[in-house]
C-alpha cells in the first residue's frame, strides 16, 4: 500500500514539474512589459464608460502584457484631484526613471476665458486640475516619459481655442476635445480599445502603437469631425508594445513563404502567430522567378520585437539563339511562346529572351510549351520545353525552309485553322501534288474547299482537282468521282488535268468496268451454250425422221 502511494506521488510530482516547465517556458517567451504604468481616470458617473475602462484594463494585461499591479483605475466619486495626486505619488515611488507613465483622463474640460490653460474637471472641484499643475505632479514622479491622453468634453463654444494651449501635457499628449452636447462619450474609448486590439493600427510595423498612429486613426473617423484632435510633444512615444512580428516582403509581391519548411502564406505578410523562439529559416518562392537563398532569423519573442525580411526576386528566363537558314541572317525573326502573349523579334545576333512575367500571363507549372520561330513566309523552327517555374530554360532554334504544305500542318497543329487553309492555298498555287496531311487537317481542307465550290461556280479546275484528291485521301470515293467528273467536263481535252481526271476515274471505276466485262462474258457464254443446246436438240429430232 505504501509503495503504491509513493508511486502515485512520484507520478503527480512529474506531471506537476512538466506543467510548471511548460508554464515557465510560455511565460518567458512573452515576458511582461514591466516598464509601463497606467493611470486611468474616469471623472464621470457613466456606467458605460466604467465598463469600457474595465475592458481596456483587461486588454492591456492580455495583449500589452502590462502587469495588473501596474494599472491604476479610479472612477466616479473617487476621481478627485487629491486622489489623482496621491496615486501619482504612489506610482512615482514604485517606478524607475526609465519607466513610462501613461495617464488617460475621461471627463469634462474647460478653458477659462483669456487664459491659455486647460482645466480637467474632477469630482467636488469646480476649478479642476490646471494643466500646469498636472505637469508639476508628473514631474515629481521623476519619469523620463509621461504620455497623456485627454478624452475631454466641453461646454465651451470656441473649441479652436484648445489649439492655442501653451502647456504641453507630459512628454507627449493627445488631446481629444469634443462638444459635450453632440459627442458620444464612449467614442474615443471604443476606438482606443479597437486600436490596441488589432495589428493594423501599427502602420509602420515597428510593433509599437504610438501617439501619432493613434491620432492618424482618429483623424479620419467621422465620429470626431466636430471635435479637436491635438497631438503634442514627442508623438512617437509608444502607448503599447505589441506582440513580436516577422514582416516578409518580396518584389514583386505574391511569393509563397515558408518558415522551417512550413508554408505560412504569401508576401507581403505580417506574421504574429505561431512564431518560435530561437533560429528559424525563412524561404520564399514565386512562379516565374529564381528561388533566392533562404534567410535565417533569431527571434527573441519579446514585446515590441520586429524583424523585417525582404527579397528582390530575379525573373527566370526562357532564352536561346535563332540559327538562320544557311546563307541568311536571323534578323527580323519572330519568336513566340505558343498559347501565350509572349512574343519578340530578334536582331542579327538571333538572341531571344523572355523574362517579364506577370500574374495574369505567367506560365503554368509543369505545362509543356512550344517555342515557334518564323522568318518571312517559309522559314520556320520550333522547340518544346516543360516549365518548372523556378529555373532558367535554354532552347536554341534552327530555322528550316518549309513548304507551304508543311506550314499548313504547323498552323493547324497550333490551332490556327484559318492560317492552315491559307498556307495550303498558297501551296496549291504552285503545285497540286501535296503530301498526305493529318486526317483532321484533311477534313478541314476538304470542308473548306467543298463549301467554296458549292457556293460559286468555280472555273479554275485546280480547285476541283485538289478537292477530288482530298476526298480520295479521306476515302470518300463517291465525292471524289463527282469532282473528277467535273474536272473532266471543264478541263480542256489533252491537258494534264483532263488526263489525270480520266486516269483517276478509270482507277476509281475499275471495279465497275471489270463487273461489266464479266457480265458481258457471262451473257456470251449463256448465249453460246443456249445455241449449242438448241443445235443439238434440232439435230436429235432429224435423225429419227430419216430412219
């Protein structure tokens, strides 16, 4: 029994140590921001404001990692001048010179006539705290930096007078003064809460939310159009240090990012989650660009840490040299990647290079493409390549003088049907002895030529000869005979076309001729056999009569 109890104690101890080590590790990754103290003052009885300040306190603790003991909060009847001064003295006794005090006041303000001062009104004090007095209290805390946010509401009609305030509160301040009768008393606190809760407020990506960034956020907000926004002092002082971040950019954008071989999105990207303390290897790649060398970062994972990595990507190239037909120059040769908008005209050196890729016309990974080169009408060349997306491709091209019929097949293979028909027509103007084409091309040509012959009475027997030949190549004998008959009718007797028509008709009708000869022969045999039989019959009848 004692042994079992000892075993259980050992297990529980081990589990506790593991949990404790995890907690220690987690807490060390994001240590508290012990250099900031907050004093939140709400000099109004508004319950909505009290709730917002409580929510802001929770946000400062959870997101800003400000220790709860360093956030002071007084509201309502407790928000007196004496209590504010006492709390500033208490904070001064606890902090060090390099710490930052952030003082947020919500309540009524006023500006006495003829005086360049502002007064913060508090409970039980009609005159309130003069700005100069508040600065004296700040000075006694002996802090190097004191940041002040005044969320003030006034019954004064001349709000512009607050711009002329000669006293700069603290080291830096953001005075937001709004007309009491129009303004929503929760507007600034709501926006401040939203600003502290999101990374998008950190416009310069330095992982610190400054007075200036807060001002820029409010300046474009319609809620404050009737009020006064006045940032003063060192406006770059941070209100809050944000979680560490890794900013990754590339030129051009849209590159895939990997951290320790784990894909995390595309550039540009600000990464604030799932970061690991220590060394990480960052790599990027983009279709159409050479993969650059990876970069190594050492992340401390402390508040306010910002690491920026950037790459300028070099485009890959599909390149090569055109070799002209012997005795000619390659100058003026057009080179293109079939099926794309990429096309160039080369100079006398024959060099071509495609290296400008946009997302809209980028080649597809793993796809096979054909490079075509064409000079004048008959000099053609081609080469194929498979696009891997991340390395250069070198493909030399040799120009070869082609026939029009070869060009017709090339254009058809490129899906340029009109070009194929046109090239074939150019070819038959020189000779009607064309080679066997692919079946699909032959179908296209026969359809094109037959349609043309049906639409008009063509007297040029060349088109009739070609159409008849195409029909024969496709095995359409009846159609071929039809056109050979027309050639025979329209061609002058004795011309090559007429002779060819007779030969082809004889060949195509040979079976019919043999059938007719066989039939005639059979009839002759039958007639001869019948005559012989009749002769024998007559002869057999005479013999008995003579006897």
